[in-house]
C-alpha cells in the first residue's frame, strides 16, 4: 500500500523525501520523539514546498 502512495506522491509532484512511514509501538515514546525530531529537521532542510495551494 505504501508503494502505491509513493507513486501517487510522485504523480502529484511532491518530493518523496517529504513523506515517511515508521512503525513505532506505543511503548516506544522515546523512539517516536526521535523520529519526529529527525523528520522535522529533514523537512525544514528541504525548505518550502513547491506545491501551490488549490483554490
């Protein structure tokens, strides 16, 4: 299913680096915080999205 999502992202012109899937247990709070921080830094480093807002 995620592969189909990745293909749709490419078709829509969204940078695939802006989407990430991680399986994290509810018992892994520290891991969740680490992944969220890491992904936030990655998206910030990519800069603003090139997508235009729909009317």
